[in-house]
C-alpha cells in the first residue's frame, strides 16, 4: 500500500471511528478501502453508508463493483437494484444509466 493511501485510510478510519456519519467520510473510507484491497471492509462501510444515507446514490455502483470483484454477483445485482430504485426516486438520470448498464452486464 502506498504511503499516501495508508495516510488517507488512517485518517478516514479515525474520522469514522470518532463518530462521523457524514456521507463523504463514509464514502471516502469505503473507496479508500477498495483502493487498498480491503474489499470486505469496503462493503461493510458501504452498508453503514446505506443505513445512514440511502439517497447517496454514488455508493450503489461502487459497492456493486466491489462485490463483483469479490466474485459475489448476486450481491452486486442486489446493490444495483437498490441503486436503481434510489436513482429513480431522486431523479438521478446519470447514475440510473450507469447502474442499469452494469446490471445488464451481470444478467
């Protein structure tokens, strides 16, 4: 793991462990965990983010990609379905297109 990644990861872990439920803190932590190859930790962090901020649409595609990397296509499809629902609810057409595109590759 590169030094910069390790520092960012440590900072974000500290921030979240201190009680931050800000969506960018949780999303940033999950993304940094992905970059560092900690995919299981990343999906757990994405789940925390979804519980706290279900309308944070960007997480759904990233979590689905993480599950796909773990070889769990069923969970990837589940996260994509959640994301599609949220993207429609929030009228996020760009995210909706990306989510539907990935889902079509997993069918």
